[in-house]
C-alpha cells in the first residue's frame, strides 16, 4: 500500500483584492466615454452610474483617468499554466500621460515595466516602533517614496491591517509614493490600554506620526473615527497636510449619539461611569465607552462651527451606512472652509466601505488627488 504524501498547509496572506493595471492605457485613453457631468472626479461612476452619486463643491477641467481594474489575487495565484513570474505595467505610465509635469521623472525612477515574483509582491513594510517620551510606543509600518505621501488612520478599535490600509499600501508602492499605516495607543501592536484612551490621546498619536515619522506633505486618509481625527490633526498641522480623504468620517460621532439618548439613560451612564454602545462590529455586541471618554471628546467636536481647513477634501460615504449617517459627510463639507471639496455617495455602500468596488473608488480618488497635487506643484 502506497503511503500518501503529506502536504504542509501554507497560510495565504490576506488578499486586499485591488490592483491597478495600466497595460492598454493608451488604447483606453482614446476610447469614447459616455458624457456624465458627475463622473469627472470618479472614473468608477462611468461603469456603475447608478451605484454612486458625486456631490461636487468645485469645478475642474482636468481630464480623468481610465484604468483597467483586475484582482490583485490574479497576479499571485499560480492558476492554470500561468508563469510564476508576472509582468505588471508600471502605474506611473498612467500618471505621466495624465500630467505633463510628471514626465520629468527619469527612466530609472519610472521603469515602464516591473517584473515581480509572487513572493516579492507579498512582502510588506516591516513593523517599527516610535518611542515617545512619557507616552506609549506606537507601532507603524512605513513605505518610503515620493511626496505627497499617504497616511492611513484606522477607525475605532481597529488596526493598521485592514483591507483598505493594505490596498492603499500596494497602490502607493506601485506609484512610488510614501505610505504610512499605524496603530493608535491601546490598539493593535501599539502599547497602552485602550480603556484609558481618549480622542485627545489619539490625536497626539496622529501628530506624532506626522511630526516624527512622515516626511513632506501628506494626504491623510481617515476611516470612520479616523475621519474625525484627520480633521483634528489637519487643524493642528495645516503645513503638513496636502489633502484629506474621509471614508465614512465619524466626526463628533460619540458625542452626537450620547446627546441623542433620553435624559434617564444619560443620567444612568453618568452614575455608572460607562456606556454600552451597541455595535455589530464588536464580539460582545457592544463597546464599553467610559463616561469620561464622552466628556473629553466634547473638546474636539467640530460640526457646530466653521472648520478652518483650506486643503482639498474628499469624503466618501455609503448610503446604507447604519453606524454613521451619510449626512455627516454633507455637514463636514458644509463646515470646512476649503473651496475644493467633493462628497461621493455610494448607493449600496456600508459603513466599513471595504468591498472591492469601495476600495477601487478610494484608490481612484487618491490617485486623482496625487495627480492634481503633482500637477499644481
């Protein structure tokens, strides 16, 4: 009897599901596009005009890019008779055609073709720790590259290993731009106790990354509570901010929800010193929020007055978001003083906005911003 050969299971890395392939760019660029006044900032709308609504606060005549979208997994999976080495057209081919100023890059900086092995593609930036005086160490991963850089700010009780963060790192790597993702104090791989954290302490985390880790102007991408923190950080470090991109931004969220409670429940929370906030994203079905957290968060509320931010702002929100209503993005757009503000609504988008098409939309939005900032610079 022949012994069956035992095979060792090799864990697969998390698939972020998004990759940009600009091979056929020139062919795509000459194809006719159905006119649509609301798709100038969002190429995805050209393909799914019924799934998103773009609320424009500015006007522009800059051409929008057309790219071929494929799954990142298709590059890594040795399906069929595919070679184990894949040839990926450099995304900089796309940006050079969109912006004449980008033609200044040398051939060494922007090779027309990159050959990457599956193993090389899976390599991520390694975890590092930022030591701070009298403050917990922050875990972060940094990808060096050109400016403007991109920094991802995760949501409440989340970390830097989510789908959006990983997809953005891969995208920035393809463009050659710097990228940073990190964990707040008490979250993920960072030191500290989350129960002792506040919006103010997490604001200091963002500022520490901006001051001590990043180099040059940055595009802050904030998801949920990270969208609140990106605004707070933008006010504190305007000279460091190139643009802001909020994904379901939860500005003032905890304070707003608490103020909507009946008087009896508010009093009960105050007496107990904690608030059990129902959430389907928690294993327990709720988050235990200290009452002191709510009171401290009141110091960082922004929606009751003008927000003196003048950099470009992009806000992406799902209309099926049951945690943070999409109207919050409209409020932010109304409050910020910047004249360059776009609100993009995904008709079937949920709060996390982590589906493949959601991430494609996010990548398109950031690509458009980088192109615009590079052209203006």
